[in-house]
C-alpha cells in the first residue's frame, strides 16, 4: 500500500554481500528465497503491485533484526524505477492525497513555524502540491520519469527527476524533509538519511513512514504479508529504525502509526488475496447499493506502518 515511488541508492561496493546495511554486522543469515526466476522488469516495481509475498532473496541481521535483499539485483533498481509507469497509481490520486493532508497536519502540529519542505520519492507531486497550498516552499525529487511527467500534466507541479542528494538542491536546507514509504526501497538507507540530516535547517525535522516488519499483522501473515513485495528491499522494525537513526546522526522525537485512505473497492480487491471475496467483488461491479458502498473512501490504520519524526542529534 505504497504512496510514492522511491529512489534506490547503491550501497558502497566495498561492503560484503552479507553485511547488514544498517549496523554493518557480518552476522546475517538467509531469511527468504527469491520468489521467481526471471529478471526484474519495471512493472515489478509498481506502487499498486498486488503480488503480495513475492520478493527478491532476503537476509536477516542477527544483531539489529534488519531484513534486506541479497546483494546483486539492488544495483539495477534505479534504472528500473526511472522506466516505471504505473497508471493505476495516477488514477488513485484522489484517495492518496487524503493521506498527504493527514501527514501534513501532523507536521504542522510538530513544527507550526516550518516554511520549507522537501519530499523525497515524490510520486506525482501530491504532497508537494498540498504543502504549497499551506504556504510551504515545497520541492520534490522523484526517479520515475513518467510520474514526473504526470505531476506536471495532472497537478501542475514540477518535480526534480532523479534521486537525493540532487545537484539542483546542493547547499539548500529545509525545515521539513519527508520520506513517505521510501526507505524500504533504498539499498543505502543510512547514506540517504545522513544526506537528509545534512540538509536540515537548525530546527528541522525528517518524517519517515515505512512498513513495520515486527507489527502484529506482519507476524500473523508471515511471508504472505502485503508489504512483502519485489520493490521493497529493506524491512524495518523498531530496533533497526533506532539503529538507522543513530547511524545517520538523528534522534527520534515522535512515533505514531500511519493512516491511509482507500476506496472500499481497492481494499476488497486486495483482501481477496486472503479471503474468498471473489463473488462479492464481482457483484459489486453491478449497479446497486453494494457498488455504491465499494466507491466510498474510508480511513485505514492497520498498525503495520510506522511513522517517525526525527531531528538532528545536538
């Protein structure tokens, strides 16, 4: 249930294949095998992908608990993100924008005087546009060329195509930096958050939203959890997020569970992967009360996505 496309920075080439990306420990073990044999394609990384449980080969760190993709394929992800086209994501913007407003309300509560914002992995510019409507000086960075084009066409929002750090942002600082469902796609999360820390204004904050691999939903569903996807190369728990923050020179100010907004139809289609809802979903396509119910937008908080507000360590 992702909300925006993300950058994927490569880890240092000197790191060993099994070394943890967060704490650097060599004590990592195979955790899950690759779900398919064919090479990756750009469509495998779609935000709206529903092949839950399909992943690259994953390893688990015995020290901090971080789960991450085995070395090799992660190096090619940025090229695939640049080619990504996800029309279903563009078509569902009216629900996703509600989450951006909800997150901005939390940001304004934390830093009411904030005036500048950088959104990393900006998708089609939903958060950037909403931030500008609140009088933020907002800019977004997005690797997918097609989503950058959609931002201009549909939202009249110009984004910077590429990843962060970005040359056109060199030397700039921001009161707020957002990474909404980004770090699970990034193969150097420490490096990315260090760059964020360096770009923070004196009293600035970083908002990170990411799936929680130790949540109740994740533990109940096991390797069938909906956040296990090909595009996700890192899976965080509270412990590994704390280790990530410390390595990046950040401290936690606030933690809360992320809220989403979806049409009932979207939720029912996804739940059909776990429950026998096929007949009900087909009936909902006909005119009538059920069909109208399926078009309703509802707030959803499954308590399996963590939102954390960070500040620099003083």
